[in-house]
C-alpha cells in the first residue's frame, strides 16, 4: 500500500461547521535542482530581471580563493533554498588554503524578507568540513535540504543535523555510525523525497587530507525517515562481484611518450590498481516517483570505471550499469564502450576532432588502421565511455518517462563530456556531446518533455592531451569546423537538438563598491556557462548564470528574453540557481547571493 505524507496540515472550520483540511504550503525550492528527480522546474512564472533586490556576501574568502587559483573560483556552492518568505543559504568563514579545505568553516543561515529587505534571522555553525585540497579536486559542496518542517544540514563524520527552522537550534544529530570519525565525510547534497525521507552519501577515507595516495575504506547511502530512524547500506556490499574489486587491475591511458594516440591499431594501455568502488563526491541521490534511488560510483584510483546504480527503497540493489561500457560485451576490450565520435569521425558526422594526422587529431595509422580505430577514444583505443570525476557536481536527473540522465566527463572531445541517457532498467539509450559538471533540467510540455543543459565548447586546452605540440590549445585554429562557443541547449528525449542560445558577449565587467560597472572587451569567443543546476519556470523560460557575470533569462525557442549583470566576470564559479514561489530569482556570482525581481 502506498502512503503519502504531508509535513503539516491547516484545519479550517467553515461557518456551516464543515471542517476542511488544506495541505500546508511546501517550500518552493527545498533541495538541489528543486525536487527529488532533480528536474530544476517550478510551476510558477519567473519575474523579469529588472533589478537586484538583495546582495549578500556569503563567501568572504573569494579574493583569497581567486588569488591562489590564477583568478578562478573553483568552488561548488549550495543552491539557495526557498520556503515562502524565508531563504536558507550557506556561508563560509575561517581561512582558505590550497593545501587543506578543512581550514575553512561552513555555516547554514536563515534569511527572511522583512519590509522588502532580505534580513538574516540566524546562523548555524556546522562542524562539517570538506575532504581534500585544491590539489585533489575543486572544493566539494556543502548542501542542506528542507524537509518535514526542518532544515537538515551536513555535519562532521558522515552525520547530519536536524535544525529548528525558527531559531536554528539543533533538534537532533543523526549519526548512522557508532562514533564520529573525522575521516568519514558527508559528500553529497541532501535529497528528500515526497514522504520526507532524507538521503545522502558518506565516504570513509584513510586520510581525509591525502585523498588519492591511499585507497578509500568504505562508502554508504544513508536514508533517514521523518522520525529520525536510519537505514544505510555500504556501496562495497551492495556492488560486490558486480564491479572491479579494490585490488583488481583497471586499464588506464597511454603515456605521453607514445603521443599522438593511439600508438597502434591494436594497442592497449597499461593497467593500474582500481581501488575501492565507492560513491563519487557531490552526487545528490535522485529519487524516482516509484522510490528507486539513483546514484553514481567510481573506482577510487581511476575515474574511467564508474557506475550508475539503481537502489530499491529498502536499500537493496536493483541494478548497476557501467558508464565505461564494460558490461556490454564482457571481456572484449575493443568492443566495449558507448561513444563512437572519436578518432577519424568528421565534425559533419558527429565527431569532434580534426582529421587523423593533423594537430589535435589522432595518430594517422594509414587506410587500414584508420578504419579499425574509427570513432575510438584516442587515450584508450576503444569506444568512449563516461568518466566520473570528483571535481564534478553532475548529478542524476530522472525524466518523466523514467529514463535517467547523467553528465559524465570525457577528455577527448575537448573536455566537454557527454550527457548519457539510460532506461529505467539500466540500458544505454544515447548521449549528447556535452555533459561536464551539469545537472540537466527538464521542461514538460505538449505531452512530451525537453532536456535543458549548458553546452560549452571549450578552448584553451588541447583536444585530448596536455602536450601542446600534439594538442595545441587554440581550438579555432586547428579545428575550425568545431570552434570555441558557449550555448544553453534544449534537447528532445532522443538527445537531438531542439534549439540553442549562444552567448555572444565579449565584455569582461566588474561592479565597484559605488555600484558603477566597468568593462573591458577581452573575451572574443565569449564566456562559458557556469551554472551547474539551472532554473526552468512554467513558461519554459530558462534562467542560467554565465561566467561573464550575467544572469540570463532565455525564451523557449532560444531567444534572449533578458539579462542582468551581477558582480564580476569570473572563471569557473559553479553556481546553481533557484526560484521562489513569488517568481523571484535567487542566483550567485563571486561569493554573493543575489535576488533578482521585476
């Protein structure tokens, strides 16, 4: 029997004595990508982008973070959580160090609209810390969720706090483990389903400050019921004998000494120890309407061995599917994989690289060899597969037809990655040639649905390697059929393009303390989209941040509706957006929370 739970009800007694039960208003944006399917859609009309009505600095460490990272801001931030008149947002303090993220401190804040001003009501000081350092991966996300009338917030040792919304006090600390071990980390945004269950991932390391020098020890999916009861399962136990064991060998990539790749038509790269198959960092579990939980794992030492995992509501395994494609033809190295858009495939036929033998192209193996390696990933000499990077904040999205979308990384297509689509039973259904660090949105309309993603065609790096003599950084010069460009793109369910909006702004701007804006024309190819979880309103308007510092509103069909400049043109700030029930847009730029309205 299926039960439906409401967080609260309001009883209204009519004059005739009839009692009417009305469900209390639910938060308009309670979690990552709005809902447990992560569709990024809210059935309200977003307001026009006429003015900034709030500007709150939540990360005062940004100047130091930029200074130590060549001007870039390599941080993943929480989406602003909106609940009626209230907004919940992270803040940071402490000090920033490239050598250890844990020198910082993270806080959850409640703001409320008072007389037209977004006013801080309380701050909760969490003891959560991010694992690792800048040398390991970009800063992981600290991310709360609104559920059951409470705020659930990440804590130390794989725990979470249940906070009173009124004053931020701790109602309970929820700990799945016997002790609070500082080498266990809550490593995902928290997700809540329609019944108020809260889900998250935890990871146990040997040394939280030396991530990849030692193997991981364990990882878990945790499920917390509204009454604080806990279920959890180890991914090691869940996936036993279905994935490479920690000590098994995994194929790596060819060495730089053998460039250009592949070295020969039958070449295989060397192997390395796989390491523990464990949950990936920053993966918010997605929950389908039937209760199936979707998440992503990877081998600790090599990102090329990742899995999309489907878990039943009772935390037993439903299925797991290799993102690399090893389970398509077991034991056949050259026939595994999913993508055939690599070596030798012209851009006009869906490929990404220049012809073999040219700069940024694969090795020219001659007529016979070329036919054999056609379409392969040059780094592995096999059809391409999705990689799972801990730098990423890609997270699964469940489409209305039950299929699952995941933005995986691939290097050989200029580091654009691929958006992969799988059926509800785990079969690969297709891919689109961008997927890196993005959670796709879903717009339902006219009896079908569309998929909305950022679609960055990067430059300033080689096509598939980091040696400029083989893979020159200038994409336009070496591959004019596939130039540097930056789009928001809408796809049909079959992954074909419906429309694209191209950012053509070339001005790098900044806002001074007095509100004035100054600009320099220094980006001839425009700016990439930095949003990693966008907003879609009931009219299908797409709201997305760009690295040029603007918040864009894009109409269905791909025309510009409006844009508004925020604070700073800034490299690589990974900033999700959200939408209030009144249509205000909550957005981020340079460590500032901005609220935009008509």
